[in-house]
C-alpha cells in the first residue's frame, strides 16, 4: 500500500559547502529521483577522474549524477512515503527493498527499512 511507496526522495547535486545555489533536482522531462537505480544512495562517483590516482575527494552531498537519491548528511537520505510518513533510508539498505519502494501496487512484500 501507500506505506511502501516513495513519493518524494531527498537528493542533492553539487551541494557540498552549504552555499550552493540549489539543494534538489527537478526535471522538466525525465525520471525525477529514482530509488531503484543500481548506484544506491549517496553515490558520489561520476567520472573517470574520480578513480585513483586522480581521484577527487568523496564529499557527502556532491552526488555523481542527477536523479540519484542522496543528502548532505552521511549515512542515507529521507523519503516521503505516499501515506505521509517520512523515513530515513540508510545507504546500506537492501537494494531489493530500496527498489521496491519505487513501485506502486506491484503486490511485492518489502523487507525491513
């Protein structure tokens, strides 16, 4: 039911110093923020220059791509469920459960989150 369906998901992009111009992602055409992505929550690796030996520092809030769930605080992000509840999702949560929050009325039973 609505207790297991994400409606709004926290995201950031290029926000790591508290002074950036925006704190979220909105698209005029696209998928919005997708919990079911394979990169998980707070994934900040985007490009070949982010791997050693030329790696940029991993900075919470500076996500690797638009449409990824994440936040400026370490450990996960917040999600607003369709029933109005706000929950914190750990970046270490089970990928199948995280992906299941992206779907509505699919009949699946989600694990603990």
